[in-house]
C-alpha cells in the first residue's frame, strides 16, 4: 500500500517549491503513485488508462548544466527586459548558443553569434594584470555597463572557481563589487555552481558562499546527480514568476529516475559527511601540493579549495610560460603508476584535481607521491 505524501500535501509543496509555470490539467490534480504498461494508479489504487505517456514531468529541472544556464539566462532576460549578459573571460558555461556565447574561451566557441554578450576581464589572481586585487577587476564590469550597453543589463554569470578554465579562483572581493554594479544596472546575478557546487569546496556547500554573495539565480548539474543526467535552476519565487509569461518545457527534465538519483546523492553527502571530508582532506592535499611546489620549479601555482584544486605547470616561473608538453608527459607517467588526473585551462597546462568527495588522506598521499615521481622524471 502507498504510504507516501497525499495529493493535498504534494500540491502544497508544489506551490511552495516548484516553478509557477507548471500548470495543472485538472481542477483536482491526480497523485499518480504507480504505473504499469498503459495503466496508472493513484494513491487510492484507482486505475487510469494512460493516453498521454511521456508528458509526466512536474518538476523544474533540466538534464545538463548547459540547459540550466540557458534557462537562467533566458529568465534573466525575461525578468529584466534587457538583453545584455556579462560573463568572465576564461569561463565555461555550456555549449548551446546562449551558453556558448557566454563561455569565454576560443577553444569552446564554434561559429557562435555573440549577440549581447560581454566578457569582463578575468579576476585571475595568478595571471591577471591586477594579481589578487578583486576591486580593480570589478571596475571592468562597471565600465562594460557604462561603455558597452544602454546602462541596463539582463545579468552577470560567473563560476566561483573556474573549472574548465583551469581551477581559477575568482579574486577575493571581486564578486560583491561585480554583483553590486550589475544590480545597479538592473541585472540579475547568476552563480554557475555546475562544477564547484554540492560541497566540493569543503568549507561551504556552494562556491558563491565563499565570496559572501547571494545570487539571484543558481544553476547546478554534475555533482547533483553524481553521473546521472540532472541539472537544476534555483531562484526566488518572484523571479520564477517570469516563467508564467513564457512557459518552459523540457520533456526529460525532472524525470522520476534522475531526481531519485539526485535525492540519493543529497542523502549520501549528508550521511557520509562528505563536505567535511572535502574540507579536511582537501586542505591536507593542497598543503602537500604546496610542498611539492617547493621541490619542483615547474609548478608555478597551486590553488583552489576543498576538492577543486589546480596545479599549474610553467617552464619559467617569471614569464609563466605554459608547460604544455611537460604536463602531457607527466599525465602519462601518472597513469602508468595508476593515477588518473584531469588537465585543462586555456593553455592546457593545469592539472585539474577534482576527485570524488570520498577521497581519503591515504589517497591524497598516494596521489602526491605519484605526481612527485612523475615530475621528477621530466
Ligand atoms: N558550467 C560549468 C561551470 C561547467 O563546468 C560545465 C561543464 N563542464 C557546464 C556549465 C555545462 O554543463 P554540461 O556539460 O552538463 O552541459
């Protein structure tokens, strides 16, 4: 027998948590709790013949990070009535037309129309002209608004730590000032938590929290489903109202299988205290990597937080010349010794260390020892 929430309880939760663009077909919505072939059953065991299969989504979810960001951008444009979007150079936000426009690396742009997108100077503490001075970079956001738009923008989108871009931590102090400038121009602030979110930074559950800002829209994917195609857009009820003006439809978005996977991920994160693990083991790993930097000249920078760490290889520490070939060799050596690590950044010279959140201290030691040997072999 069914012992889940009643139809009334579900209706109440829907009204509270889900997109207002979702409409009911019936005056008294059904609570379908079981399905077999062409038959569906409600909570009282009543059977219905399903002549509308596949249109069963009730939830405001997407299937990928790209879709989540596309939707967020669309909502910002609808809400503000403006078109211009500001994103950071070196960012990655997806591969559909809007998100590819917002993405700011030539490696990820293919014949895209760059309409209404402005790329702000990247607040990159290692390679940026202003070092770690967030305030100086934020001036560029103001200038883009003043000199590149009507003075009104739809929104600003940014990761807290650029993932594809090579684990670049946005300079401290930058986001509060950038958010402020964007809000003064009527825009919404979107936090792309697709890669950095879901406890990965360790100290907080979300990357934006480490900067002390509160976004208007948060997009998520990747870690939310731990391999299952699931993405989501979270915003305030007021902003969500815009989707009553332009309904958003997504066949597989919010399907029961993937959302059950998402719920399971949340439970495991909690039960296994994985955020705490990311915090403790991540700090230990970063510390050990810093030790490695003292030994190997080729390591130009060690950065990141929790389990989102980057090690940038350069052939000259002063000139910061990207060690593109060396990193490939080191990756091969590490693979031969049984360690798989990511690589990225605009020049492809950054180790991207983003392990599963269950990574242990012993794993961290093994990882660093293997990297040490691999770099010694160069
Ligand atoms: N935003 C960020 C920060 C990402 O890292 C990615 C994927 N690399 C995306 C968006 C796009 O997500 P997806 O690949 O699920 O479309």
